């Protein structure tokens, strides 16, 4: 089983719909992140969380919200999806205490029509 | 604001060649630097992490160097193989150890 699991892997939806992307991890890491990847723009940070009670905005948080339901779960929501949110979304985890590199899920490919 | 640049954007080489991928960053006060590999349709896999106090790290045919003062890192791949074909990204933390700012990557194709 993957250490960082993202669901769904693919999603096609319409403008204006509410969408939730979910991420769960079995690594026991405190820190979790959501990034989006666009061709030509690279990976950009949306939100991150250092523990269950901590939520921080990243570079491009507008139009997104997150919820850290437990140490192992971090979900990303698009309240009213728009076409320019079409992208590949990645969840990642890290453990500062052990100074290990970030571990990524396999991504969710989201298309907004 | 930290900015990370990777050159070239794409590279195609014949199998067996040694090659160098470049990464530069604007703020030299980094905590560490990481190199990742991304296969098509997949997430990122960490290859090497260099602490700010280190000059290089090696893993198999991969060697990453870091020159903080000049804001540069290189990833050296020896005796390239078709299986090395992927996108390689470098990343540095915004502050402390996380979160990371990524370069846009170098897409490598190794031709058999």
C-alpha cells in the first residue's frame, strides 16, 4: 500500500460544483501539504498544515480551503470550481523531527469543464 | 521571495552519456536542497537531499552538488539509461525545513 494515498485519482466535473480531494498517509508525519502542478508553471503550494490544529496559506490559496481532520488526513476543497483550477493536484507529507524529505502521493488529475 | 530556476527545460541524450542538470536559487539562505524525479502521471520521488552544510550527496549513479554562495546546485547522472527518462525537479524550503519552492523541472529523455 502507498504511504500517501490520494482520492480520487481522476475527476471531471462542471464549473460551479463543490469538489473535495482527499489525502491520507500512513507515515505518521505531522506535516502535510497540498500543491498543484500546471504545465509551464511547475508545482505551487496551496495550503500546508504542521499539525492537526495548524493551517497555513500557501502561494495560491484563493478559491481553495482545507481541513485537517486527523494527523493522517488532509482534504482540499474547491467550493465553487472554475476552469482555471484544472490541474494535477499533489498531497505531500514530511517529518521535520527526522529531517526526511517530503513524500508525495500519485496525484489527482482534476478537470473543470 | 525565493525563486528556483532549472536549465535546461528539456534535454535529450543518447544512452551511456554522462549529463548535468542545473538548478539555481535566488536566496542563498537555504536550509537544504532536494532533487526529485517525476515519472509521467506519477507523483514525485525524492532522489537526494543536501543539507546546507554539505557540498554534495551521492546515490548510485547520481551525484548532487551544492554551492550556496553562488546559489547553484547540479545533478550529475553518470552512464545514463533509458530508465532515467523523467522530469527532474529541484526544490528548496521557504524557511526552516519546509515548505518547498520548486523549480519547473528538466524533462530528460535518454535514447536507446
